[in-house]
C-alpha cells in the first residue's frame, strides 16, 4: 500500500512535536511494509530534523527560500472580495501561497497513485481538497485540540475541506463531540500519540538539581518566561537548583521572545542558573540530567515533550487551564496542575524542589500513567484505521 503523509507546516530542520510524530509514523509504517512518501511545502531547503528511514521518500514541493505572495490578480481579487464582505481569508491565503505548486502536486499524485493521504495540518488539507479537489481517500489529523480548528467563525474553506475527508483523527476523546457538531457526517476517530519508553532505569539516588523544559521558544503557546519568572521567585530556596530550557526558534517572533527571555535572565542575575540550549538531537539523554519537568504552555494537542518526560519518570508541572496537559497530569498524583499566573507555579515548583521522596513517587506514577500510550497499541490502531479507509473507498 502506498501512503502519502502531507505536512505544509514547518518540516525542514524543525524539531516540533508534530514533526516528531511525522517522522515516527513514516518510520513505523515503513517497518510494517508500507510504501511511505512524506510531502512538504517548506521554503527552506534541507531534510527533517528527526531522521527518516532510508526507504521513506521525502519530497519538498517548494524549497525556493520564500513563500510566493500571489499574483497581482489574486491580490486584486482579495480586495474586491473584502470590499463586498465575501472574503474567505483561508481560501485567499492558500491560493496566494500554494497555487504555484499545484501542478507539481497534481503530477506527483497522478504519477504515484497513493492509496491514502494523511494530512498533518489545515494548510495541506485545504490545498488538497479546496484547491486541487483531490479525491484520494484522506485522513485529516488534528495536532491541537479540536477547538483550535472548529469554532463558530471558522472559514467555509476549512470546514468544507474537513467535510471532504474520509476520517478526522483527534488526540483526545472529548474532541470527538466538538468535531461532530461541525461535521456530523464524518467518521471521527480518537487515536492519541504514542509514547516511547525513555530511560526507564534512570538513577534518582543522587539529586541532579536540574529543572527542565522542552519546546520551541514561543511567547503565546509555550511561555518559557513564565517558568523563569516562577523560578526567580524561589531561586534562593536552594541555590544548587538550575533551569535548562531546550528548544529552537523558527520565526522572527520566536527570536524576539528569546531576546526578551535573555534580557530577563540578565536583569535578574540568573545567567548561572538558567540555560537556553537551543535544539538538541538526543532529547532522551537530557531527561537523565533532570529531576523535574515543567511545562507552562497555554494550549496543547498531546505534547510529546511532556509525555516523554513522564515516561522517563519525571514529576511534572503544568497549568490547569491548558487543554491536554490537564488530562495527562493528575494533580497531586503524577505532578501538579497550577492556577494561571506565576505565584502558584512557583509554589508547586518549590514543593518539588524541597521533597525528594515526593519527586520519586510522582515520577513513578508519571511513568506508569504513560503505559496506556504504548507504541505497538497506537500504531496498531493507526494501521487498522488506514486499512479500513482504503477498503471502504474501494466499495
């Protein structure tokens, strides 16, 4: 069976969670005997940050160094539609950005004849269904909570694209009802991300005094500054403790936020207590250096960084208000869920810093709670879904 995996978000040299899932899925399905092609449309030249099996084909439809801003005709069209209040911003955006690759994409699909296409992001979904009008059986993945895509003012183009797929996959069970409210005729399937066991035999006998965070440097979602501000409030609790932040920058806003973080570190004399390491290839080794994993995100789908830290036996801290995080962390059992803001986050962090036995107990519970996402179980579910979608399309 030939399967295309589409991701028109950041793919080349990107260490994000969805790119990690993309690499894992491509490699696992290849091991199971499927013919896998990863298709992206990234303005950067290069390969994936996470390695692909040598049998996986990797095709970048862009690689030009920039996204096309569209023709003069498309710009005029946009202004006319805006004037008459009929502008569908999603439709115009994908027309501007992706019209130039439609010929290559259509040729690729006609030539390779995939049995099924799995889309990782709304851009590739809309290109496939609303620009190309492709009828190859398609599964649309949601890598964030469903409300990130389905809401009262969502564009007609995006909704129509979702309605034209054979199945929509969600990362949480509660998202199924929301998706069905907007697209009642679709099959909606809950399949969470798998969690690979990470260093299950980490020696916790000697405290490493390290608090770790993993995620791209992002002000609106990942909010690393919240962690640093919380740590700054309780930094004198034990001066041996340090903070390690791992993650890269992929846009101007990310770099601006990094500079804001660095200024805060400098202004508060935290240079020897807080380290920003950037991207790290073998993240599992970093969990061996840590005692506590902190995750101050505002919203998530099913964060791999958090689940892998828990699988590594680390106690975790996150916000009660953060979707997915508030389902993975059981407050007081495998970690702490905090109220919004800095004060409660700092208080919970202080508790864990001062109590080695609690860190050990919560870490063991965290590892145990991740067993429900064992890789074989999750990939078996994906294989079953893919086969059912293809079989149904042939009837």
